[in-house]
């Protein structure tokens, strides 16, 4: 089964992350089959100062 990597801005609560991984795991099982135990999800919290879009750091966006 898949390994899913999610990069997102820091600041989510543990409860939000728990709900996210449960929902994604269920979606993978429903769509691809297999067991939930075989779905790996890696969450990476990234500071806004370490992420840029369109040549601008998110920490500098207004």
C-alpha cells in the first residue's frame, strides 16, 4: 500500500492531525482496497519562512 507524504504549514493541533490521518487512511482503503494498517502517512510541519510560492516567502505575505 502507499506511503503518503503531507507537507503543511505548522500550527495544526494533534487532534486535527489525528482526524486528517484517519480520514486519508479511510479514503485510501475505500478507493484502493487493502488494510488500514498498511497505509503510511508522513506529516511534515513547515515554518512559513521555509515555504515560498511565486518567489515570495509565505512569512512575508500580507
